[in-house]
C-alpha cells in the first residue's frame, strides 16, 4: 500500500483515533488543528487533543486562527502533501486548499451522508430518535459536507445509548473506515458516489438546545437528555435553581399531572416527573454547584419538597 504524504486536519478527541491510524499507514508530515483555548475556572490555555497526540509522536503541529488565511495557505503549499485528511477540524477549507494535494482532500464524517450534514451529526441523530447512524468518507468540495461519498459503515443506536457512547464507537469506526478508504485509493479501486436524494442539516449546538420542554412526549425528552450527554447537557429549572439532567428512563405509567410535575421523589422508589404523555424517571442529575449524582444518592441528602414542578 502506498504511504501517502499526508497533512491531517482535526481538533477534538473524536479525531485522535483517525490520526493514530493514519500515522500507521501514511507519512503524516504535519497536523493542522485549532488554536489552544482557555478552559476551566482558571481559564488556562488548553491544547486540543489532536495537538497533544501529535506532539507526543513528534509530528509538526500548525495552529492557524484561519486555515484559509493568505499567510497560511503558502505554508500548506510548501509542505507539498499528496493528500489531506480532515476529521472534525472545525474550519472550512477554501478551494485553494482543496486544490493543493494531488489525491485530493478526504473527510471522515460522523453520519450516513447525505443525512446529517453539518457540525453536530451525532447529537442530532440521537435527539431525533434515529435507530442507526454511521461514518462516511468523502472527497471534499467547496460545499458543506456535499462532496462525493467513498465508503460507509453503519452503527446501531441503542434506545438508551448516550452521546458519549456513540462518540466512542463512531471514532473507532471512523479510523477503520479511513484505513479501508486509503487502501482502495492506493490500489485504484476507490469509487466516488455523488450525493443524491434528500438531506438534512445538523446545526451547531447551543446551551439553549438543552432546555427541557416537559410538555413534549417522554421519548423526545429521553432522546434530548442522552443526545446532549456530555455537552452541553439537558437542563431544567426548579424555582431559581437550574438542574442538569444526565440520564433518564422511560416508563409506561401514564402521566396524570401537569407536565414537569415531580410525581415521586423517594430515595427508594426513585425520582419521577410527568412528561406530555407518561412519567419519566430521572436516573442521574446535577444540582447547582454539585457533581453529577445518581438520583437516589441525591435524594438521600437533598429531599425535594413536594409539590414541585420543573419548568
């Protein structure tokens, strides 16, 4: 198999398995990632996971504020990559960059294209109650995830699977699919398939995305909670306090109270809230200023005063 002279572009944890696999099968001459950002209460600069991995493996790292800036494109041209691989990079490439590598730019996207183009495909798949998703490799063009598809691999979404669990499975699947894609590129058997048919868009998440509307059916609330675990988290209000809800369980008990009403808050029997159709059980939550806790553990020391209603 040909070891392509490759520049890798990626930023978060999701991209690291692809970079690690690429380092095994290609000649990675440089890694382009987002600039370090302040994190936590101390606002200390924190390097992206891709940068950390690359530096540990002695791969040169570049962190342009804008990858298509006039002063950075020549840097890429000087590297003379045969191939650019992009995984969750977080910036849009210009046509000038797309034209640099002889073999083009290949993207590893965490959905079954043309469905769920955009920035948050994993989250929206779960929020929308999809039962399967997957990974697609594609040749990039100037559009947003609109390039010709190469290979796909499906992954089932279990009814209680969280974003973190799906993220980890898709990141490994993506690395395997990238290796298969480069093998076919090397031996000349890679087939390009234009994207046709209906598509949808997976927009970026905001904190407001996580606000729970208890008038919706319990399945929709359950999907929101697991689709936003671990960021930004689903949340609800009780008086002037904001609670994050991290895990829930569906029940078949018809709701008889107004949506949002806490129908049971007992450390032995559990914490239940009325949704638009049935009661839903809260399994894990986070009170203001507290860590994530199992609901039973929280109720053991912080009893809800009933009647109470989330809003």
